[in-house]
C-alpha cells in the first residue's frame, strides 16, 4: 500500500491498522509505504530509504530494523525520530 492513511481521519487510520493486522494474522505479508507514525509503531520491520525522495533520492537504505531498533538509534538522517514514534 502506498501511503494509505493520506486523507484519513485519525479514527479511520485506527480501523486501517486493524485491517492490516488481520491480514497479517491470516498469514499475509503486508508492505506499506507510509510516514504516519501510528502505522510505523505497528510495523514488524521498518526500512527507511533516502536520504531524499523522488528524483532526488539516492535509494540508499538509511535504516532497517524494528520500531524499537529505531528508537534505540540516536539519530536517523540527522533527525531525532523516536519521540515522534512514541517509543520510550
């Protein structure tokens, strides 16, 4: 899914997360391109590509791991991200 939360109300985002969790529970693989931190917190694995996007993107893997791994990493692309993920 490519940024499925775009334009959704926060409560609808919660419903979307529940649907994605059901798909995974049924044995499906769900791949999501997303910047919404509520969705990122629910991920089993995060891959951050960068440092830029679109035609500016270098396509390098900037981070790969669990949301907890992301929290334990001090900085990702010069931006402290863990406070936004709500992982403490």
